[in-house]
């Protein structure tokens, strides 16, 4: 299935924010058990108001103006004990039916462009399942780390 989409800052629309918050809680709630829907919605509202460019939450919207993916650019991605100074690419999620159509890469590219615009020279992320995908985009493995009783790979990208 071919997906037509555009990437934009998360709009100040509670329905879209709630949809994306549900995705986030379903994807990462086990890793961050203190998070709630309000945790994510508050982050999205902060992104809408942010004048410094961080945090910045982006969404990929389809032709029906419905979200099909999201990503966050954030100062600190809450990885316990992380020595990396940030900023971080975080919370990349694309609906399964919209995957393999460039949505994820477009979201990552948008965060990279935003980080460069703000003058950053290195960007970090961590992942437990997508190391090869990020490596194909030019990211380098930095180290292994523990998160909520499983291992993640910290990666970096020179901008």
C-alpha cells in the first residue's frame, strides 16, 4: 500500500494528541511505568508552546489528515545513567500499515534537519529492535545499556 503523507509539528489538537499518546503508552509504557496519557499529552502541549525548538514533537499526517507516525526531538530521553549529553531522537513510531513507505525515514530526517537548524553537531537515540535500520541511515552504535530489564543500543549520528 502506498502512503501519501506530510511531516509537521504536532498540532494543538487534543484528538491528534490523544491518538499519539495512546500509541506512545502502548509502545513504551512497560519501560516507563510512571508515564500516563497525560505525561505524553503534556509533552505534546509543551512542544506546541516551545520557543527554543526543544522539545519538538512531529507527526506524519496522511491525506485524510490523520496521524500515521510520530517522533520526538528532546533534550534528555530518560535513559538511566546515560552519559550522552543529548539531544535525543526519541519515540519514533509508525503505524504498521504505513511502514515501508518512507514515513519513518521522513520523520527521522525532519528531526535531523531540526537539530542542525538549532546548531547541534551530534544526535543520540536508543533502540532495542531497529539497530540495523538506523545503521542503514548512517547512525553508529555507541554502547549497550539497560532499560527496564532489557538491553538497548545507544546510537549517535554526527550532523
